DNA sequence: TATTATT
C-alpha cells in the first residue's frame, strides 16, 4: 500500500510489474503473454512465509515463476515504516500453478538466512471453505444433486454438492454447493442468482454464501433464547428459572467456545442477548382488551364465553420441541373434538379459535402442547411427513401479531380441522417473526371454513388476512 | 411489511 518513506521503491500497483514478462522464463513456453495477464476465476491466493527481508518482488519472482505465470506478487510491508515483513501474497494466473508451487515449496526448502522452511499455502483470506460454499435456494423439489451440479459446473470445480432433504427424502428445495475457490463461488453467484426460475419453484433461483459455522452457532443460541423467552413470558423474578437457564447458557457457551476457538465476541454478545430475553415480557397482553372489544367477524358481540380449558395445557408448558423442522414429526394436529363441520353444541370453532387468540394474548403462548400430546393419535396411521396439504388446503396468513409463533398459529386454526402444519416465517437474521405464515389442513373444507371465519379477524390494530396459499405459478404480489 | 428453506 504505502510506499517506503525513503521512496526508493516505485509505488508499483498491487500487481508486480510485468515489463519483463516477455523475457521468456516460464514453464512450457507459454510466455510471452499479454502485458496484463488475466487470472482464472478459480485461482488461489497464496501466502508465502519465511522470506528473507532482503528479497523484494523482483528477487522472488524467478523462484515462483517456475510454476506458472504470476498474476500478482506482493511483499507485505509495514504500513507505517515500510519495513519488509518477511512474507508475501502470491497469486498465479492458473489455479494449477498455485497447487504445484505449494507442493513443491511449502516446507520443502529454506531460503538463505532463514532457519525455518518457506511457507506456501492458501492465504487465510481464501477462507477455510466458508467463502467458497454457497447456499442455493428456490430449487425445484425434484432436482437432485446431479441437476444442481450441472447448473454450477460451468463456474468451476465443485468440491461438494448436497441437496437438503426431509427425513422422508423429499427435497427441501435448497442445497449447498462448495467450490474450489472463492472466485468460482463468486462467479456462480454473479452468474446464477436470480437468473432463472426452476420448474416448480415460486421464485427465481437464490445463490448466496452459506452461513458460516459461527453464524449457525449464533442462530442456534438465538433460537434457544427464544424458547427460554417463551417459557417465561411474564417478567421473571430472577432465579425462578435461574439454575436451568444458567446451565443451558453455560452449556451453549462452552460448545460455542470449543467450536470456534478464540474470538469470544459473539459469545459475549449472545449471552447479553439471552439476558435480555430472559427479562422479556410479552407485549401481547395489551392486545387482549382491544381484541375482546371487537367481536370476531361472524360472532355476535359480546359472545365471549368463559373460556374453555385450553387443550393440552399442563400449567407450565412442556418442553415441547416446536414442530419446526422436527425430523420425523409427522404429527397431525387435531382438536380432539368431533371434526368440523359437525357442530359441537358446546364449543363452536370460532369460539375455540378465539380462545386460542385469547390465551395467546393472555401471555401464555407456549403453554399449549400440540394437542397430539394430550390426545395421542395413532402416529403409525399417519402418512409420511406432510408439510403441505393438497391443493386448496393450504392457507397463507398475514398480519399475524409479532409475537405469534407456530404454536399459536396451530392453536388458532385447530378449531377448523386437522392441522397438518403451521409455520410462522421468521427473519433469519433477527429471529423475529415476519408476521406471516402458513397453515395446512388435511382437507379443503376446513381450509375454506377457516378463511370464512378468520379472514379479517381483528387483532390489535390489524386484521388477519387469511387466504389460500398462492399457487406456485402465479408470481404476482397480492 | 407479502408465499425463502442453512448441512
């Protein structure tokens, strides 16, 4: 960057001057080349260590040119003093040259005056795989590894390709692709992201860097924090759960620390967040009076009966793992009552739904077990995990309260039929609800009934929007 | 605010 104060060295650009490129040094007679060489997109930047301080770029060049044409060679110098730091970055035009240089030189020879052998290896900036690994979304559900490979292959060498699947083997519509280099990965992002829409996908292809291990660890912790918060919706007297949360916190922190080695920043940050969450109190309570003041669309005013005992409540809320991506949980949620539309004289669906909201608003969001816990179905009788119901059975729900989670969604729609799945979408960065979600029933009638009853249902300042999930072809918003 | 999923 900065030229030496002494000014002896010309402030050459980042690349080593190639004025002598035609002097015929290279292997394989490929010299002379263009004055400004291009580097392959799969090129690797190398770190070179244990260089005598007396050697500058021009001195080093011949040594490395033996393995191929050099794209860039930079001796690292102290920012302030310009002093040679004894190491350099080296990028060959071709990936292969770098590999050859690495195997021929790394730890293989010792430069004059050095007491340790030269180091030649991919620079730390090349990442330990993290920056070469892509998350691919919006794939067609029927596309397999081979299809994905075909798609990405033009951009470089694929080291790894995995389509994510549910336990039953069906694709989740996304995949991981690891390239041989950052450059290849970047090229694939440039070339493919948003470039096309795969058959059966609802929007265009997504290609981005995958989460790093660290991000994943953070995310797990946030999820944990969320669960803890859900367990203790009311402001916590410190100590009510102290031992438990502390144990989990420590456990998680230990895991994280072990996983990521030095650099405890994120751990501290998360710990702080969790403290915050522990003190979190549900904002929903004030919503209740508002909701109660507004009668549900088809319910008469003031029809709020004494609430039926919540189904499956055991007082404190079981540590029921959310149904989120629970492998092998092909639970069918049911209200355990006669299936709608057979009207129960005692409880009509809307009242139940309303009770669901009410209880949510009463700030016990996760006090509900999935009803299957209280009314066990015969699990073996159920078909494979079914995230989406048949056509006409899947609802898109918008304007959910921020605090609504999967459990509350289920609770709210249970009265209208057997709920195959219920999912509130969550922002991955913040773990906050995006205030919309999906509910799937096992039959269209339940879905229609739910729309009739719940579309426009006022909650707080907003009204729920409940409609059939947009079929995959129509891409218009609204 | 809008139908996207992270080994």
